[in-house]
């Protein structure tokens, strides 16, 4: 699309902040055209894999290329000149970005993917501010409540803490560090709030990630960040309960009312699992691309010394890896279909419970599990050169293995939770971070 596209929100949508200008160079792209542009970046992204690892996130040239067609606007509301694509489009985008480089895909997905929470759980005046600064960019990594606290003061809150694993920090404009509420009169089970804090008020420890700090996913932008005594206005803070249980509220959220799209219920439970799984599906396809290259360019070590693609000894593992990757891909796309159906049902008055949302995550967990198996097969059958430094199969195997250390990739824990929900039992895993039914519905 032309570089001259500069649209006032008021003229485009008939509402919104009159003075704001938000330029989306990709305005008008269809979902297919958008994904094609992501795929077209593959040679550039693969060429910068080593540099991205050293940098802790994809390099500036990739960032600028993504800016060039509004890649960060994938989920932004149309009110703010965003693409407002559906979840299936975003997950396909994540898969294709991760097929180019899993670490870079993780960085992009976790920076861009939290827009439905911002557009869902914060009031209109906050959204008008957030989505019209930084030319509409709202890249805000969301962190679990493991590293900080927040206390009420006049007009807002004071937030303090240190959060590690801030995936997507490389080009973040904000952070969303879930924090435990403390202070006079606060008692009982922990209550968690999610402040939205501009990056200018955050200290990012840039030497905490990348350059070999981790076995894999060095390009994921998972830097530690520190918040020191930062004031957060009340309208820039949301209860975490809303992120889990807003689908149980027939009135919806700020975002469903403002944007008319149930995507902006801003649910995180299965959605978070889906974003990680989509990166692993991309990793599986990346490994298959490299495995195929091996089969087409290297010969067998035994007579008759044909290219490996002609040997059943290599056809069989390639076929197995391909089947696992296709099944993983199908699982994640089926999840997106079922999730959209739940959103549509919510619009018809059928509540979308946190338990239902949690159960949908089973498809995502299984997609990631199948993707892991595909990467393992490709790596083990790729030959000893796969394990040599600089080899892409080794890179993708390390990325996959690093994912497997994530709490969400502990399949036995997920299986217990899925079983509990299916049997109608309480799901402690779901309630662990403030999702208990004992809490009142968030007023959003």
C-alpha cells in the first residue's frame, strides 16, 4: 500500500480523538496479503539469525521491514487504523514468522499478541492515549505475577518489582507486569492487577538475554525489566481477573463495547498457550525446511551413494516429521476456529467461561507437543552435522528444547488440569493467579 496513507481516526471511523494521526502503511491489506508479506521476509530473517541471537532480538532492519507494512498492527482495532485481523490470521502470521526463525517469531508474537488485552481491559480514554502515541504501536509484553507488587494511592497505584523473561522486549513501547496488590486493608487470597507502563518508565536489563545467555531462543527478546516506584494512573490498571473471566460477564469489556468485536474480551488462558504453540509449529516447519535441504543436497554414506532423498532410511523419518508438523499445524488452526466460535456464541448471549477457555488450551498444548516431536525427528535424522555449531537443525532443536522448559510446556501439569476440568472438579492451575470464581466479575 502507498506510503502516503495517513488517516485521522475521526475521519476514518467517525469517532475517536480528533487530533490523532495514526499511519498504517499496510492499511487495506487482506489477511492473505499480510501473511504473504511476512513470508517474503524469510530470506532476510534467516540471514540475520546469528545477529539476532547476539542482539537478543531480531535486528533493526527486520524491525523496520515489519514497520513497513504495518505488521505490528495485526490485532490493533480499526478505530486506531489497525488491521483487526482474527485470531486464525494472527496465529498463521506467528507460524510463518517463526518458520523464518523461532526466536524472532517468539519476539514478534509476544510483543504484538497482547493487543487484545490492551484493547479489551482499559477504558476508552486510556486506549485513545495508548494507540495514538508511538504512531499507534502498542507492543506490551505481559508478565506473570512473579516479581512485583502494586499498592493503591490517590489517583492510581505505585508499582515496584523486577520481572524476568519479558519476551518481546526488544521493541516494546509498554510493559504489562502482573503485580500482587498490597497495602492497608488488603487481606485474604492474593489479588493481582495489570498495570500498563510506558517503556520510558522501565529499566530494561539489556545484558540479561541473548548472546548465548540461553541454550536457545536467544532472539526472543526475553530481557529482564525493572519497575521502581512508578506511578500508574487508575485508568492504566486492570484486574487480572478480567483477563481470565471477562467471558463470563454478559456486559463484556471496555473493548467489546468500544470496538464491537468479541476478540476484545481479552482472554489470556488458552490464547497464551496458542501463541507459544504457534511459535513451536513454525519451529517444526523450519526444521523440516532444513531437513529437506539435507536430503536434497547430501548423499548417503553407504553405496550406491545417492542423494538421501532417494533412500528409504531418510524418507521414513522425513515422512514422520512431516506428518507430525501437519498435525500440529491443523491442531492450532482448529483451536482458532473453535475459539472464534466461542467468541461468536458469547455475542449471542452464551457465556464463555474460564473453564471452557482452559479446556480449549488442550488443542494448543497438543499442537506444541506434536511440533516438538517433528523437530526431534528432523534433528536426530539430519546427521552429525546437525549438531555442529552454526547448523540450523541444531538451532531449531535448541529453540525447541528451551521451549520445553517453560511452565506451560510441562504436559503432565496441563493434563491434570484438563482432566480436572473435564470431570467437573476445581482446576487449581486455572485459579492460581486470581481466576477463582470467588472473585467478583471485573467491572470493565
